[in-house]
C-alpha cells in the first residue's frame, strides 16, 4: 500500500511540473532542454527568419553602436565608464540603437524559444 501511495505522489509531482511552453521541468531545481538564444540572435531580417546572415548582422550591430563580440548587447546602452550614468540617457541610447537596427531592416523577435528543444520556434539563429 505504501508503494502505491508513493508511486501516485511521485507521478503527480513529475507530471505537474513540466511546462511544454518552454520545455522545462520546474520543481526544487529547474531543468530546461536546449540553451537560450543570445539577445543578438533575436535581430532577424523579415524575409529570412532563422537564416539571417550572422556576419552581416554583427557588422550592422557594430555600426549601430555595439562593441564587436558583445553578445549581451550591454555596450549599446550601458555607460559603465561613468560613475553615475543617467538612466534617461541610457534609455535614449537603447532607443537609438533599436531605431538604427530597424532602419537597417531588422525585426526584433521577442520569443525564439530555446535552441535544440521542442520550444525552438526556428525564428532565430546565432
């Protein structure tokens, strides 16, 4: 009888913690399948979602103010060299960066899913 109760509780815990939306198990620890896309992968050309030329995209990102190789895109807006950076100025830099990428023909994909998982929407590429 104890084994049956244990099995029922164990199965209900396992099935109650899986999220098909993001392909993760939630519980004491979170286990997700696949890796997240970097923020720069979310810039895609509308005619080539998931197949945007990554070299050209990096060149365009750099011309809009990003430091080459900065996958977090922090260098486009952060003013780490200033002791007290004005948040309004940072927001202005961020908006100008996004506007520049928009002018170059890129679209920002909000949710790409996770690489190599069932949640991968194949809209983004590294």
